[in-house]
């Protein structure tokens, strides 16, 4: 299987064939991945942050089986069905009241594409066709499709290759880190607001936690400041909570925790508990009204083939059962405590620039890019699957992780950090 995989399968963010052998997984359950060679390792990434309830949760599996026997898929153009209707209603119920309209799509990147279309069409509808760019801050990541790539960090992100091809958006510096002074936050928001010109249609951010662009955390006050700037200038605020939604930081949604309602909210990843792909873009009645005007095009011009997939909607409803059950409200703070304690030993380790924890997110930032192969092997020796990138060794444990599992994960993160920094030190010694 490995040989054929290298011959034919193209993996993400990789050349083909991949320079690093991809590990064959034969099954997954709870926090565990069972590899083809029989080893069991903890999925400390929640499979890219999606499997928040662990793998193959019985409640999700039962919902999938029931729906599979009835209707796995039907087109959404001109048709509708109960799972999509119920899911839309549930999402409206658990988000802030102004968010009343739900557009279901295939993935987080597409949810962002839809959000960008909403913003641009809205500004046309209210008589501002010159507003055709988005403002955002650097160190952000919003996906790999073209509109999503255009609002990712243009230099430090993964998409600098497309400079000159992507639409040119407006970028502020990265937001000041969590715990910055009130003066720093005020000065930053003033700097960001100074970038608003006649071309800016809206502001898109990852609130409180920036994901794959750098795993940076910032204060809730900045989110409130962005809302105020949008209100002052007639801009739409887009909150990308694809990574943070459904409890990852300890709050159901970080915008709500900040006392802010965006005009457009993007959700995904944990929406189905990591069982299958589904995303949602929520917006207000007012945005929907304007997009229905002839000046705005009269409709939202987007229609993924698998939009509102009944199977995915049914599983998402089951995942929301677990979210609304609230077990994560105690497990995430417990995981946070375990991550803080377990990562403390590398806080002052040579080659480490920062250690930060928020909810069920643990990040060790290195001074130099880590050797992915060395870091991964060190973590695997501890029985844990990690996926480091750039200068970051980080983890996103499933919410069902017990204390022993969290301890195992932090031991693996520390081992990965020590292995890759030791390699750096050895290379420096050779050069001297």
C-alpha cells in the first residue's frame, strides 16, 4: 500500500512523490489511530482539529448509518430535505440572533469563498461597487481556494507563490499578541483603521486564534475593535471561526464570548465532529435582503454540487447534540490545565521562543523552522501523532482526551521540540 501510495497519491502541501513517507492508518477510534503495522498512536491533532469528539463516536456513527439507509445525497438546487433544514435551524439557535441565514457548503475554504462573495455583492447592492477589496491582518490563514488564499498572509503564509495572480487585498500588521497592553491594542486598531479606504468592502479575521498562519493568540478586545471599525465605515465583518468554533478555545464561539456578532460567520472542521466534510456560512437577514436586489445580482451566485449533503447534515446534527450536551465545557479547561503543566518544561528550553496555551490548543514556537521528519519521529516514539509545520510544534487534542492522554501528548511535544532543537545545535557545532 505504501509503494502504491507514493506512486499515485498526491498528499497535501507536498511534492509527488512525497519526500516524507506517509504513515498508513488502518482504523481510528476515540483518541487513537491504529497504523497498518499494528502500532497505536494518539491523534493529538484531532485530524486537523476536526475530530473534536474523537474518532467514530457512537452517536455520530449511528446518525450516519440511519441517514445512509434513507438518502445519502440529493441535489440541493430546487430540492430540500429535513437534515439540512434542521441543521440550519440548530445553527441559527446556537449563534447570535442576527445570524439567520445559513449557506451550507463542502469545506472551510468554500465557506470563506462564499463569505467573500457575500461581502462584495452586498457592497454592490448598497451602491458601492468601488468597494472590491477586503482588509485583514497578517499571519492569517483562511483556506487554499483562490479568494481564501487572497486573504491569507501574502508573504509569511503558504501562498506567496501566487503573488501577482491573486486579488490584491489590504493587509494590516499581525495583531498584538494575547496579553498586550490596552495602549498597544488601541494603537494597533488605529493603525488598522487608517488602512480603510474607498476600496475596502469588509474586514475578515480569525478571531482570538489565528490558525495555520502562525497559531497566534490575541485578545477579545481586538475583535470588539474590529466590529466598531466596520460599523463606523459601513463595512461587513467576517469572522472565520472554522478552527475556533464549537468549543476549541473553551467558548462555544469566540465572537460571542467577545460580545460581538459578525455580519458573516464561517464554520467548518468540527461541525461534523471530523466524520466528513461540511461547512456553513451564516449571515443576517439584511445581507440576504441586499443580495436579493438586482443591483447586487439578485442571488448568491454559488452552488456546490454537494451543498447541503443529507448524510453530512445528519452527522452534523448528531455532533451538535454533543456540543449542546456541554461535556466540553469541563473537559476543555481540564485539557488546558494539562497542556500548561505538560509544556512548561520546554518554556525556557534552548531554541524555543514561546510556549502558549488556550483551551485545547497547545503551541511551542521555535526560533528556527523545525525538521518535520525528526520532530515527527520523536513524537511517534512517544506514541503520539503530531504534524509540525514551520517553526511550530503544536497539538489540538480531542475533547475526550483524559489526563493520561494529555500527559502523553505533552511528553511527545516536548520530545519533538528537544529532538529538532538538538539537531539545530549539532548543525551549528559542525559549522563552528
